[in-house]
């Protein structure tokens, strides 16, 4: 399947099912979403870099959009890990 066929099929599906996203939901936007979602689910950023085929980690970090609660989430997770040491 060619790149233009994928783009065309996606554009048609977006127009049909998500008309408000027309012109904004592209294969490239899905690539950003996938990278961000993998990162949010705990995948290592270096693994994401390899998956996306980026040579430089800086490029990958442009793709990964960090959730605004990442500091609070990390703090909570660290507290839970520390508490589990005492409870077994």
C-alpha cells in the first residue's frame, strides 16, 4: 500500500467519522499520539526513539508530548514504591 493511499484512506475516514478533525488528523499526527501514549504508559524514551527510527533523542522528545500532571504522577508513583517497601 502506498503512502498516498494511506493518507487518502485516513482523510476519507476522518471526514466521515470525525469531521471536526478534518485536515488535522493525519498519519503524522497519529505518530505523535502513539509516541506520547507509549511514553505515558511507561515506555522508555530510548525504546520509543528506536521504534520511531530517530537518530537523535531530541527528535523523539519533539514527538513525545508529556502530560501536564507528569510531576505529580511521578511523585505519587515514588511514594507508592516507598510505601510498598514497608508493607512487603
